[in-house]
């Protein structure tokens, strides 16, 4: 019998076709464009957008930070094509904002940052009053504080007094901005303002609202406030939806969901004659430090000032899906090349599927790491997990191949250390599980990065794992499954996916403890 006759051609080719289609389908499914009714057109400008002046490599936590006038000028030029007004949050470093607004034909809702430090607050208020009086043609309203009551930095009475002081010094309407519940908790503030500025962010609320019900929720709250505080007007001072980040109950971030929310909200607001401000103009990566990955992705434009497709035109959850298809396709091909001839007809079915699974999981983790990683340590952690998956992928692929020569030597090297690869996967699972149990609010679900090790070592356990360490890691992972599901609720599909991967990994760890195989 010839060598070619022994090769299981039919099962291998059929599995190869299925694997290629699955890999292509994964990335196309994530990246396919969705057509929605436009919110903005060249002849229809929207009302207002929140603006913070930081470039993608800047943060207000930098000491000191230096703003870039050329960046702000370009930002205002871009915003003037879509909006009539810009909302700001602080006066520090933004003394030149009114001139830029005048230059580009924009109005301002100018904000002063109020906190628990009277000296800092005094400087902000002084600058706010000076700008409002110097630019009455540009500044159409002033905002004394943003979510200061939420942060518990002042009392309602102190805030009302401060608002009164500002009203005595400017001619523009004066307001305060906070999450809608805090207007109800501090009724003494409403009489002090000329109009109420409420924040309505269904994703961030204590009981998150999914995208399908989010607009109805916004409409209900707006109606309640319009009735309760009449005849004072209501400005929806912040509303929006994140394009990236972790799911909270049924609230799922994505570009398509952001576009659905923003476009639907604009239509609803303009139909009802509401005043509104969208959050926010540009993605702000620095917010990931205090809000997790999701905090950096509320922009209508990305951090490079590129259109995300939120306001008009087709929108894609993964515009660069073809890049990931190419990268994972190369990894898929390299895995098959490394493995060579499958060892049997059964292996011929499995080998292309394993290669596609590994390539897809590594690509999904790479995209998540791109979104979530902020500093060298997090990039190093992401690289460690990529390396682990590459080792497991090579180990598993070679186990399915008819090894000869160098392939056999590489397999034996990987096989002798199989216990350590399993321990590394268990360590990663335990670390990630502890984070999702004890500090879950701002952490994303890393299910894809552990799916391959979990399945590989469940189906093919190792006999040389460090027993005590493996037992401890399995216990930690298993103990966290129920608490994290209780915290996230069963309406969170990402949490359910993580629980399933964790259960699989825990089972793989325990199975290897009871398994013995000569190497």
C-alpha cells in the first residue's frame, strides 16, 4: 500500500472544509455591517456632545498633563460637522475652549468641576464665571458640578448654595448635572437651578437595562422628571451606550448596540422636543483605569478620531475582521503544517477542527486584550496567555499527527512538560476567577483564552501534573463558579460562558489528578 493510500483523504478534506468555513464564519459574523436609520446627515446637525480634551495617550491623572491646542482645534472642527453644541466638564486647562467654539461656530455648555476641596472648586468657579461673562455669544449655559452628589463630595445644601453664588454672577442659565436618582435623593438642589441636567445611562445603572428595553427606560424616566419638576426644563445631559467591554446582566456593549441606542434616542428626543447631550464625542482610553475596559469606549468617534459608524451609515462590531481572519488563517495553516499527516481517520477529522478552534480562540483573546490592556503588566499577561495557547495547540496537534523525526522529538518535549502546561492553565483560570468573584464590575470575561486548554486536557489528560497545586487550582476555580453566576445573574450570557469554560477547566484538572499514563 502506498503512502498516499494510507492518508485518510476524505475525512481530512471534509473536516478541513468545515474548519475553514467555521473560522471565516466566526470573523464575518462578528464584523458584518448592519444597516440602521441614520441619526445625522450633512444637513442635519445634532444638539450636543460631551467633550474631554485628552488624546489617546493622555490622562487627567498624568502629573502634570499638557493639553494640545492643535488637537482641540481639530476636534472642534470635526464636531462642528455633526453638532451644534459641546459640553465640557472642567475649566482647568480649557481656558481657550470658548475661542475654539467661536471659531468653529459651536455653542458651549460650560462645566466647572466641583469636588470636596474648596480651593480647587473655587478656582473652577472663578474661571467658569469669567468665561461665561467674556463669551456670552458662545456660552449658552453653565454647569456647576458633575455627579458631585454621587461621589458624596458635597452635600445638597452646599451645592445649592454654590449654584446660587454662580447665578448671581452670570446671565446664562445655571444647572447641575447628576445621575437621575440623585436629583430625587436631594430635592433641595432642584429649586436652585434654572433647569435640571440628568444623566440616563441604562448600561451603568444598578439594575442594567438591555438594549431592547433601554430606550423605553429612558423615555419613562424623562417623562417622570418632566412631570415632577415642571415647569422647569429637563436636559438629558448624558446618555449613550458603550461599544466595547463586559456584559452587565442583559446590557451588552457593542458598536451595533451603541448605534442602535444613539440613533433610536436621537429620533425619540427630536420627535418629543427634548434637549439632549450625547456621551461622548471621542473614546477616552484613560477611563479604563477607573471604569474598566468599557469606560474607554463610549465615543461616537474612536480615540484616533475615526468615525465608528455610530451616527450614520452601516456599522460593524469588528471593522477590522478581515485582519483577524488573515492572522488566524495563517495560524490555522501553520498548525496543520506543523502537525503534518494525521495519525488515523479519527485524527483526520479532529486535526483541522482543533487547529481552527485554537486559532479562533487566540484571535478572540487578542482582540479582547487589545481592548482591555492598559500598561506593560497587562500586555505581558496577555502575551503569557497567548503563549500558553500556542503551546497547547502545538501539543494537541502533534498528539493527533503521525509523527516522525523532529515532530516526534518536539512532541516528547511537550509531553514531558504537559503537567506544567496544565498547571499554567489552572493558574490562569484561578487568577481570572478570583478577579471576577471579588472585583467583577470592571473586568471582562476571558472565556476564549482558556477554552482550548480546558477542552484539550479534558479530552487528553496528563499524568505528570503537580498534584497538590492542581488540586488547589481546581478547588479555587470550582468554588468561584456559583458566586460569580449569582453576582452576574443568569441573564448574562458572557458570565454563563465563563462558567462553562471554568467548569470544563476544573474537570480537566481533576481528571488529570486521577489519570496515569506512561510518557
